[in-house]
C-alpha cells in the first residue's frame, strides 16, 4: 500500500483551500500548530488530539545492543523517544477505508 506522503506544503494548501485564508496566513497557522506541539513534547508533555490520537515522550534507559555486521555488543545510551498512539476513532476510520467503507 504505497500512498502519497503529505508534506507541510500540502497541509498549508489544504488550510488555504478549506478556510479561505491567504497562503501566507495558512502557512503561518500550520507552522504555529506544529511549533506548539513540538514545544509541548520537548517539555515532556503529552499532546492529545480528540478523535485523532496522542503524542507522548517516553524515556528509554541504557541497554546493550549488538552490531548486526560484527556481532559485537555496544552500549546504547539512554534517550527520549516520541510515540504516537492513534485514537479508536482514527483506527476505525482507517480500517473502514481499507475495507472499502466510507467514513462519516
């Protein structure tokens, strides 16, 4: 299932088409939303978007990994990772499209 990749420019164009703002206002709006989501995640906060899903930051501790070429063990340092968990509504809509059903 090779689909199109949606870019920032695509999101800006969609806002422009649907809201009737100017292209520069649409781009500014998209950038503002993305910056706010990013700032919240940087602070370790979760971002929950109703009917869409949640973005969360999880901490991963140090662990031992393995170089697949050499088999040598190497330490992987602790880090934070971003996780997205889709809402049940989003999952239903995606599965309805995959099965040929239309969504509301």
